[in-house]
């Protein structure tokens, strides 16, 4: 197929959606599809056979585009939309693969050019907007109505987890194909990471978080829980922008635990496995959203036990057999951490079961199979419509 791929975010970056897009482009390239990608100016260069990356050119330099809605993202989206029109006018495409909010662009393109589209659904955008801007709560119904439009009119919807798939199935009867996320631990491509206990000077059992530091991730909950542990620990936080790190460093000082909290900043994906295996416990304290964090699959694959909030964002993948789940309450989360810290055998057994589950359900073979299933459905649907 000749595919126009809309990626409305910096690409490539070591964070959720750009990582998922990288995996998708690898799979599409390997299957021989010819893909034109439109994305933001910011990001590391990537190269794939049969794939051409077009970076939009904004009138002013824009960088530091964060996840979620922002003025910077809105401006880049406008230029991305215009570039899409330009490419659709000049080339013949069989399909548009639209990620996140570009599903709305694809709706317009479909009307203008008659090109069908896949809606790649990474989150509930209406929920994200209301969570981040509570004043929009009065518009929730209208925003949810808008969000259903690309779900309804796409030739297929590709949610990244079962909860999002359930939302899509409320709108349509078929064409919903979950693209399972995968572990990013790849020992064949793994880079060395700093020795946290040796050269890093970290002391005590290591509790580790990897990911961005946006409010929905629950870092304040994590810090508050650690302040209640009343025992030796080392909290290692990998990821985040400088402003967020500084803010949470101040919070750790206010809680009196700053000597035990280590902010390492962003690290390359290739080092993730080496860092994870140095931890005694991995944590995901997310408090908002329904999509499962991509880091969960690497956490599970590492064989290190996981403590996560007992919310749909986690429970659609995690269960008490492969993780310790706790209510999003600082005291309860602290008790869950303490349970694992005090029981070496429980840590080992939980981690072993988690790794087996990840290998079975969330390996690269499973991901590629899901992508092929999606595109086979689309191909059959397009053939039946001609």
C-alpha cells in the first residue's frame, strides 16, 4: 500500500507515542508498504526502507513540545495539516494512518480527497483535556461527541489497549484491532547503563520509576508514599524535563526525603533494560487516564516486581499474580512498597511470573502480528468496497 502516515508529535523521541510510531514504521517497512510520514520539526532522525519522513516547517522555531494539548502543539498541528493537503494533492495514496488528533485531519482529507483512514487511538483526548483543564468540564459531552467522529468514519480503529478498544466498540461493530504495545528491552541492541550502586553512589533498596513527569503520572503520590516508608530506600526517577525535575526535587525536600531521591533525567531507550535490572521494585503511580503506560511492558519483561495503582490504566493488563496493585493513596501505596521490600521471596516470584507473561503476550512477534491483522482487515474492506 501507499500510505500517508500522520504523526503529530516530535519524532523520534524516547517517549510513549513516538516509540510506538517507530515500532509501527519498522513493521510497515518490513512488510513492503511505501510510507510518507508527516511529523513535527523536533526530534531525532530515523531511517527505514520504503519510508520518507517529511518534517513540517513552521514560521518560527518551535521545540520542547510536551505530551498533551499545548499552544506549541496546536501551531505545529496547523502546519502538519497543511502539509498533508499538499502531499495528497501531489500523490496518490491508498490509505491514511492517522495518530492521535490527526484523526480529525484525516476526516477532512477523506471528504476532500476520498482517501480512507485508520484512526490510531493512543488515548481518550476528551478525558486528557478535561483532566488538564478542569474548566472544560462543562464541554465534556461535546468533546466526547467530537472524539467519536474519527472512530465512526475510519475504515478501522487501532487502539493501544483494551480499555480504548471498549470505547471504540461502543461506536462501531467491527474494524477495531488492538495494537499491543511491547517491551522495549532488546538485549541484542542494549547499551550499558551507569552502575547506580557503584559509580552512582545509590544506597539501599532501589525503587525505580521511568517515564515523563506529567501530572497524570502520579509522581507526587509516589514521593508522598516514599515519605511514609520509615525504612531505608533509594528512589531513582529516570526521565522528565528540567522544570519538572526541579519542581519534584523541591517537593522531595519538603517531605524530608531528598537524600534518598535520585533524579537521573532522560536516558536512551537502549539503556532501559540495564537500569531496570538494577532495581528491587518498579513503580507506576499513574492517577489519571485509561491507556496503559508503555513502560509497563518493559517493567514486566525485566523480571523485577511492579507496584502500580489499582486503576483501569493498569488493571486491563496487570493483575495480582504478576504485580502488586494499590489504591492511589499515599498510605496504601507505601504499604504495598513495604510488603515487597520486606519479602525477598515474593519479589522473586512476582517478577518471574511477570516476565513469563510479558514474553508470551507482549513480544515483538505479537506486535507485528497485530499490525498485519489490522492491515489485512483494511485491505479486505477496501477491496470489498470497490
